[in-house]
């Protein structure tokens, strides 16, 4: 049964809300719904009136659509209670701390304590190791968790900064490697320098240039030889019984065979 209204406008807003109750219920936050600050005292009274079918309908819709509470078959189900029950369970889960981690120091006696649950080693402490104050003064589990999460975020942020720095360094090194590779890829074989050195060592105007060219020519020739897969081994030792073989000096001097390579 609908309530009586003194003005048409009050009736209109009531029915506008009532007609859209399913949609409204889907979007409101639980904190808003619990004390209904968003609504007038009038609606608050209706929704909190245990005999109001409108209120009952609202809580049911809100519980199922917004709070993921399953639909019960029984008609005596109090969905508002189900919502609060679920909320309490969630809050207990979020604020719980294992007894293995929560043994703060009592500010009165400066000994470890655990006022919220029985720990056998504290209860049966004969050595006066743990706090035995009737009323302790220490951080709460909420304080403990607040600082734990704050520190965790701080630690992760520091780690992230370190990783970003490493990533930056990695980018710089990768750029360097690309630059080196490009420089290398664009470098021709030593073979390409040989004709010009050959010409210089024979035809340069001054003797000093010719002799320098000769030395450079030999060096470039050796470097070119190193670019071949099959090449002389500088560490080759001739077999001991082969003393007549004067190949020990290796083929560093290519003057006899220089033309074989081109
Ligand atoms: Zn104490």
C-alpha cells in the first residue's frame, strides 16, 4: 500500500523513485544505502520500516543486483540483514592478521603482546617475557595493516624506479649496439684497400710514402687474409723431425705469393 502524500510533488518524487527502484538499486553504493544520506528522511523511514513492502522490495533488489547476494526462496528472508552479514564477513577478512605476524609491543611495559586472541606461549609465559598488563596499549590490527600496505607500496615503487632505470640503461645499450652493428655492416672488406695501396707503394712520389705504403699494404693484406675462413695458423709448429722446413716463420710475408690472393 502506498503512503499518503500532502502534495502532488511529494507523490511524484516518491513514485519516480519507486518506478525506477530496480535501476536505482543497481547503482547505489552500499555506504550510501546503509544510512541513505542521499534520500530524504521520508524515504529513509520508509526503507527502514520493517512493515513497508516498498522497503522490503528495495532491499531485495539491492541485495541481488548490487551486492551479488543470491535469491532465496523463503519469503521471510531479510535481505538487509544478508547485506550487513556479507559486509561484516568481508570486513573481517580484510582486517584480519595472522597471529604469527601480529605481536606488537605494549607501550606500557615495552614487552610483546597480543591482546586480541589467546596465544599459548603468551598465556603460559612464566618467564615474564610477554606483556601481562590487564589493559595493554599497542597498535591495532588496522594500524598494523595500514602501515604494512603503505610500506609494501613504497617498496614496490622503489623497485619499479630501479627497474625503470635499468630499462633506460638497456635502451641506451641497445641503441649503442644498433649503432655499432650499422657501423660494422657498412664497413667494406680490407680487400677493397689493397689496389690503392698497391699503387701507392709503387708509384708514390716520395720514397718515405712508398715505404710506409709498403708496410701498410702488408698489414692490410694480413688483415684481409684473416677475413677468410681458411687461413694460416700463427701458432703452427712444424713437426720436430722436419728441421729443414723453414716454414716456421709462417706466411706473414706474402711477397712471393701476394698475387695468388687476387
Ligand atoms: Zn604491557
